[in-house]
């Protein structure tokens, strides 16, 4: 479950839901009732099972290489940016 407060968290929360591996809740919308309901939904559906299935398909060494390639690609697209993953840059 992701309580999204930044644009990147919203994006990854949607990916999590698209893969049926969890739920997302906007941080601004968090209340006790919504938090309990969202956690309950995650526990009630196949999210845990689906997350395990996806984890089994990931290989750590491939994930590290993919992450490094992504950071390098973004850095090439945004030369001079202090934080290449910052979403608030033009």
C-alpha cells in the first residue's frame, strides 16, 4: 500500500494497482476510516499473492542494472540537473 504524497508516488501507486499487487491512497485523503478500509482491501484481495508472484519474476542483479540505466538515461535528457529524478524540473 502506498500513501502517495508526491507525483512519483502517485505514479508508482497506479502501477501497483495496475499490477494488482496493492493499493494506493492519496496522502491528503488519509483518514482513519480510509486507511483501515484500504489495508482491509489489500488483505482481502489477492494483492499479497500477486506481489509474491511479481517478486519471483524479478532478479536483483537485473533490477539494479535497470535502475542504473534509467538514472543514466534521465541524466542524459536533463544535463546539469542536480537531481535527475526530480519531477519539478522543466
